[in-house]
């Protein structure tokens, strides 16, 4: 296995590339904030052996005590939430949004996908094969996650980082980012990506996720952001230009 890329973004903040083998996304960016009291890990990678090995290397390299570490998950997709149950200690806070938690823990996400696909004309056999092979289905948490729910403008403090929760629906219904106003820094999950664009999809006939996404972009455009730390690929230095 190749050595994992770990980049120091600034003092006490690191970006680690957690590989996604045979996946066009290539890797998930996991961000680690270190402090003298409790650390914070933002997004984890999939619940698969390659991601576990990579995260174990990150924990060793950065000397992270998982018994003194909390987690923030931007949204329900397996490449962000998949590994959190394997990493979190019993007393860890796992910060997450309610809408995505309801789908992940209490609804059958893949049954919803099958029903939606069938309603829109996909043959049942094709849908079953696609769902059974889908990495999101295979590499999500195997058990419900004990989340600590956050809402818009809740603040998570880690060392001298004061992280405001910014709800940005579109990529998922509850997708949530973190904004650090003192550093004008934005952990964007899959809301803003540098080299690629997020998929906008739905599991039901309710709502309008594309309209939600565009509204979320307008919302973030108004914020004084100098550094975007996305869930995949490169860091973005001009948030408004990328949104445009």
C-alpha cells in the first residue's frame, strides 16, 4: 500500500487523503484538528479495509489518541461516514445532521433507491444488480451510529478553532459544512469541490434538490471565505470564483 498523503494545512490542522480504490473520486479528504484536550476528525472514508489501514497510519503519524477524539461528518455518503463506528471511542461525540441521520439509521436507503428507480422506468433486475454492487451500500456503517445532532450555527470548539455549522442542502438533504470565521476557512464536504462537481440526486419525488443546491451556493457566496477545504481533490483558494 502506498504511503498516505498527509499535509499540514496550518498549525494543528492536517489534511489526509484516505484512498478509495477503483473509485473515480480517488480519495476522501479527512481533516484532523489537534488540540491539548480533544481532537476533531472531519469525515472518515469508507468502511473498507483499505480505508481502515490508511486511517490507522494517519492516527500513528499524527499521534492521535482516539480516546480523546470527536468526529464531524458532513453528510451520509459512505466515503464520508463509513468508517466512523470503527474509529470512535464509546464516549466520542459524532456530530451530524438530523435529516441525513434519519435516512442512514432509520430508513432503508437502498430500498428507497430501488423504489425511485423502478418508478422512473429502470428494470428491476438492473436495479438490484446496481444496488448490490454499489460501494455506498457495501461500505457504509454496518450498525446505526450514535450521532450527536447539530443544527445551523451550532458551534463546535476544538482548541482555538471555533467551527460554525452551516447547513447546505443539495448534495444530500442535510449536508452540513463548517466555517471558522477567525481564519475565514470553510470545510465544504461535497458542497464545493475544486476539480469536479458534486452529484445532485434524490431518493423521492419530494422536494427540489437542485434548487436547494443552488440556494446553498448563493448562501455560501455571501460569506467571507478565503480557504475552502473540500471533501475530495485539491484545496480551493477562491471560493466565489469556484461557485461562479
